[in-house]
C-alpha cells in the first residue's frame, strides 16, 4: 500500500473516531424532559344560587308637586327655606293681598245690599198676604211681591258666591305646600308678576319613600310572567338593592311598586318602579343608581371562578385535569355571574378539577402538576 492511501485511510478513521467521541459526549450532556408545570385547580362546585339582575335606574319623588300661583299678582315674600322639609299647609310665598282684600270688601258690600233687598221683599210678602185674603189688594200685587222676594233670594245667592270667590282669591295670595316633602329652589324673584299662566314658582317632592324607576327587557317581563301565568308582572317578595354612584350599597331594601302598562316601542323595555324608605333624606330625585335584585334561584348550579374561563372567538373554554394529571381543553357555556364565580350551564360536571390559574402554561393533553387554588394569589 502506497503512503498516500495509508494516510487517507488514517484521516478518515481519525475523523470517524472524533465524530463518535463528540456524539457520545453530547448524549451525556443533553437536558432531561421538562418538568410538568404547576397549575392551580379547584373542584367544580354545585349548589343552589340566587340569580341576580341589575338595571340602571333613576330616582324620583314619590309625589312631585309643581307650585304655581292661582291668582295674578306681584310676589312680595318668600316664606320657606329652600331645600328644607315642609309640611302640608306650610306657607311658601305671599302675593300682594291688597287688591284681593279690596275685592272681598266690595263683594261683601254687594252681599249686604242683596240681603237688605231680600229683607224688604220678605216684609212685603208678609204684609201683602193677609191684605190679598181680605181683598184689600189685588192678587197681582201679592204675586209681584212673591216674585220680588224670589229675585232677591237669587241676588243674595249670587252675591254670596261672589264674596266666597273673593275670599278664596284672597286666600290664594298665601301660596302653601299641598304635600309633605322637600321644597326646591325658588324659580321666581320677589317682585315678579306671577299668575296661573306663568312658570312654576318651585317644587315640593315627597322623598320618604322615594321611587326608583328602571327599565326591564321584554324578555325579562315574559320570563316573569311565564313562571306563574296570571301572577303579578314582578313576583311578590323580591327585595331590591340600590347601588349609588360612589359604589356603595344603600343600606335599606326596596320593594316592587308598579310596572308600566305598555312596552316602549323604541327600546323594547317596560318601565318598573320600586320604592325605598328614605327617612334621613339621603336619596334625592334625579339621582342615578343601579337597581339590583335576586330574581330567581337556580337549583344545583355548577360554579367555577370567573378567571377559569377563557374567551376564544366568541366562545368560552376551560381546562380540566383528569386523574392522570393531564389537562384537557373543553368548551363551556357560561351563565349568570355570582360574585367572582360564574354559573356554567354546560361543558363541566360536578367535582371536575378546573384550572383556575396557570391556563396559559398548558396545552391539551399536557401533563401538569395540580396544586390547590389560592383565591388570594395574583
């Protein structure tokens, strides 16, 4: 064998040996299979849960009275204190009474004249009656006296009505509250000429109790009526909560009061009124609030933490862990929310171990290391 051939074979052998050595070394240093990731799991809970609905509402007085002048005159005095409670009959404003006092005096004078005429007519009839019986006067003269008496009686009735109207108008110069409630800000100025055709002077609203108006959907209305045909539109005994604009819940419960008699064609909703006690006047007409109520109880509902569900292309998924600690992705149908939990209508079974934290770490069929779910963990 020539030296060239021998050297070439030696090079190939050495190269192969080196390759085998490198291959063997890499095999010894390769990383082991990755460990199963930790995931927090919780068992699907089954229990009866109240189904809570929430609506956006606004508050209004139980009774709202618009205060207007009933006679025309100049506003001379404001008696009430704006924004404070008033009682039925309390004075609010005073209109200049002098023209009405003069009109009353004139009407009473006319009444006095009419009563005097009636007195004379009655005397004439009393005097003419025996004379007509004795043929001392004609029957026609007696008849005229009787008719004069009837006319005088009518004049007295008319004058008395005029005096009563004048007295009533004089009383209307003292504008009073027709109800118990909270008086609003004045909308006129002292010195204004006011009357029945002018704007509202102020308002008085009864705020204890107070109404909360809110719309419910036509579907919700049909749901209520479908449960108990012939029953009230809103089941009796439902207690309403009021969530105020600062997020706090009003401490007193409300109750159903009334429902409108027609569906709003534009929104497809019905207007509902609930009433809330308001003894300290915290609630005022015009406030916006959320009205919340437990409308039904779902028997044997399946509950999981809301964070256990993932939204994907309009649907929802959850991951469950089987007895071999392998994760499986399942499609679920969520229902009503109950606090931080969600009712699952399909896709899960009681006792299933659902991944509540760590879903992003797993794929379908992957081996996982389940640990108990800690709700406080973030």
